[in-house]
């Protein structure tokens, strides 16, 4: 009888040792996962920071000039000022700047006011008067608008394609984009460590037990 008690106690102790060892091995596996993930996240953070800076960086793409109640569009090239296009629209009304995303770049297409149908607007680039939306290169159109007072107004675009329209100082130095700026898709980065930990198997733990602290 005493022998069976000793065997039972021994088995219980062995079970406890195995359970504790398994738990320690599981914790070590978790630590390895966290350590590897933190190293990966450090690299991803740097990539994300760079991508974020590209997304939020604004590029001036169009200048609108309101002088004596007359609205004009300023066009520039790599050589500088190319031409100033007068418009018939009243800047006191809501003025729309219409853009199209083609081949990953944003092109200004039309300018019109709230009382003018888009297809009757002032076409800035004749090549963009008619868009073939069946062409995979043609992604989508976008517009920004507001009423404008006297002075210079700048349309800006971020790397993600978000448009803005703000007044700038009349004598401020301005460098408009000499060509259509690129617009990119930025995939959201999602990482869930808990999902990885939940995928730890008994085999992973046994390998850890066999390897020990390796």
C-alpha cells in the first residue's frame, strides 16, 4: 500500500514538473514571438513613418488668381510661368477645380462655378476633355471648391490624393508642381500579436523544451 502511495505521489510530482515545464516553455515561446515581432515592428515603423510623411506632404498643383473680381488660372511648367488663363466665372460663387487621376498622377481638368455644369466648364487641358473610363489607367475624378476672395489661392494635393484650397500671401514665393504629381495607394498596416500567440501549438512548446534556452 505504501508503495502505491509513493508511486502516486511521484506521478503527481512528475505531472506538476511537466506542467510547470510546459508553461515555462510556452512563456518562452511567447517571448520569442514578442521579441521577433518587436524587431519587425521597428522596421515597419520606419517604413510607416516614411509612408506617412509622403501621404501628408502637400504639393501645390494649381494657382487661382482673383484680381479686381476676375478669376484666372495660373499654369506653370518646369521653365516657370507658362500662361495665365482668364475665366468667365464669378469668384464670389463657389469655384470648382476638377482633377482626374490618370496613370497614378493627378491632372487638372476643368474649372467651373456652382451655376455651371461640369461639362460646360473651362477645360484646362484639351486632352482631358473626354475621359475613357474603360481605360484601366483612368482611376477616378476629384474636385475641390469654395468661394474665392481677392488674392492668390492655391490648390494642394497630398500623396494620398487629398485636395485642399487655401489663400496665400500675395507676395509669397510659390513653387507649383511643374507636372502632375503622383498619387499612391497606401495599404493599412495591421499586426495582431495575440493572433500569432494563439497559433502556438504543443509541437512548438515541445521543440522549445528539447532545445532548452537555445
